């Protein structure tokens, strides 16, 4: 399930993979970064991802959750 996606080539996405974990996918080149964590059920969660061209950092509720 794709949560949202956009980029200059129209090809990045935050999605839930088949294992129920959050992925950041750069669809333009097929790169996938797995967050290593599942989304909370029935809870408000703020997720942010930063990407510098090599490393994706996953933040959950303001704290670094995985890099």
C-alpha cells in the first residue's frame, strides 16, 4: 500500500511492504530503503524521511528511528 509519493521524476513513495514494514522507495532507479519497523495501528504517528542521495533516515514522532 502506498502512503504517498512524489519527486522530480514522479517516482518516490512511502509504502507498507508485504511484511507490514514501512519502506522509502525511489522508483526512478529501484532503490528501496526499509525502515525496519511496522506502523502503529489505531494511533497517530508522524513519519518523516530524509534522503541525501545515499542514506535514508527515518524519523518517527520527531526521533530518529533508523538510518
